[in-house]
C-alpha cells in the first residue's frame, strides 16, 4: 500500500511540474508564427484567390526575395512598430479613418529620424512587392486577393470646376 501511494504521489508531482513547461512551449510556438516572412499573408491571399500553381510559385519566390529585405528594414523601427499598432487600434476604435487616423498615430508615437527612415523604407519595399505581385495576377485574381495594382489604385481623382 505504501509503494502505491508513493508512486501516485510521484506521478502527480511529475504532472504538476510538466504541465507549465508544455504550456510555455505552446506559447513560444504561437509567438514564432509571425516571426517568419512578413509577406506570408499576401501569399496566402493569392493562393486563396484561385491563382494557378505557376503564379503562386512566382509570388512565393518574390516573397522570399523581398521578405528578408523587409524584415531588415523593419528592424530599424524596434519597439515603435508595436506602439504604432496599439495607437492605430485606439484611433480606429475612436472612429478615425484615413488621414485623421494616420495623424493620430503619428501624434501618439514620436518617431526618431532613423525610425522614420526605416518606416519609409519598409513601406517602399511593401509597395514594390505588391506592385510586382499585381503584375503577375489577372485583374479578377488581384481583386480577390486584395492586391492593388499600385500606380494610384484607390486614390480619388480631384474634381475640377469648369
């Protein structure tokens, strides 16, 4: 009877010690998902848009080319990227959109000149990648994937008084 009690106690102790360790490993795995290619979301959208395999492979190749460059450019932002995301969520929750939203984010997060340069560089790389992907897709696929063609897509034309 003593041996059975000892065995059960040791097993219970092992479970109590092992449970938090496995929970930490799961959290690490979840956190590592976003650490990969920052362009993976666009690649997934292209796959879901019904593009053929050749096109998807070309888009994946572009993502492999631009991904490290974009990640390197974003390193210059440091913690400011998280602060900007939080400020953007808060401003959007207040109902701000477009230029008002961008102005609120800029006011909330004071970027250094180096961080501004890193942000501009990452935005430029993102635009180049998106434009390259849009060239590979048909207009229907681009619309389904949510990839704008670049050259002024989405901009409103100013009305002129005649």
